[in-house]
């Protein structure tokens, strides 16, 4: 039996990588899916087509998660089509690698706006819907192992992921009484478009894989399975949790 029959899931940044894998997996589990994207129309329609070809239901909506008006439009359109939103996955994120002394205020603001402000704006809209409909809900945010450790080229990124993790912990307290659970997934070294150029360096690849006890980088589907669990009724008593999905990397950082 599918885990999410009758549910509606909205996934931000769902055109590629982890977001796409989560959108496809939640649809496979029976959820109607909203594919949010910032303007990647062709990629978004490709995800929708893949889901529909597999017998699922999906629509694509264009919205910049860092813009409050666009976020309001995103959820209004989702409600118009599906009448509810049961599951929110805050996945949208950016991480251009940059040296500390080359980091500009503009780039800092951009990364903050997408990664943390976007999670705030979307969580606010989703939680209002979930509260008003009275059936509880799930808010799942993609934090990162970078919320727990530093990153030489990620001084603008790691604070946002720590912030996302902290936001979910606080919202777990605020929204728990409404039956809304809030949890974070902390991916480790997952090969996606966001870091593909970084891992093009064989030395970096070998270094990172060598620190992972399972002996490989993760893939987006490794994250999607955890998201499906957290979105399901099997995770009904999981609230305010951080789930590391890193092949054992964190416990081996010594």
C-alpha cells in the first residue's frame, strides 16, 4: 500500500537533484505533487511528465521562494488545484562555492534569502493551511551536514543550513499542538548539480569518498526515501528531529 495516498505534497526547488527525486518518490507513494521552480519551465514540465507517466498526479508552479508575494501565489495556486497542502518539503537551496575573502554581501544575502528566508516563508504559508484545515501536516526541511560542521568554501552556506535546522526545532514546538510535525534531513556528500563541479576534481572525490564508511557518495534517491518516511503516518511521532543521511560520514570525522 502506498504511504501517501490522498495527500498533497509541495516540494520547493523540485526540478533537479534531491528536489526532483523527492517529488517523484512522493508521487510514487500516492501523493499529489506540486513542483515548485524559480523559472525552469522545461525542467519542471519534465518532472511533471515523469510523474504522470508513472500514473501519478503533479502540477508545476513557478515561484521564487525568497519573495513573499510569489510564495503566497504558489500556495494559492496549489490550493486552487488540490484544495489542500498536507506536506511541505523545503528543498530549494543554493551554494556557490567561494573563498571567504571573495564573498560579497550580495552573494551572502542571496544565499540567505533562498535557503533560510525561503524556508521561513513557505513554512509560514503551509502551516496556516494545515492549521486551518485541522488535519495536521508535515513540514520537512533540507538542512545539511554543514549545519553541524564548517566548510572552507561555505561560510555563507553553513549558517543558513544551521538556521533551517533551528527553525524546524522551534516550529516543532509551535506547531506540534496542531498535529503538524517539523523535521530536518541533513544530507552528507550527495552528488547533485550543486556540487558536480566541485567533485570534478579527482582528489576531492577520493578524499570525500574515503571518509564515508559506506564507501560512496550519496545520491538523491537516498534522501527521497527518508523524505517519504517523514511525510508518512509511520513518522507520526517524529517531531523536531534531525536525520543525518550521510553514509556514516559525520561519525567518522575525527
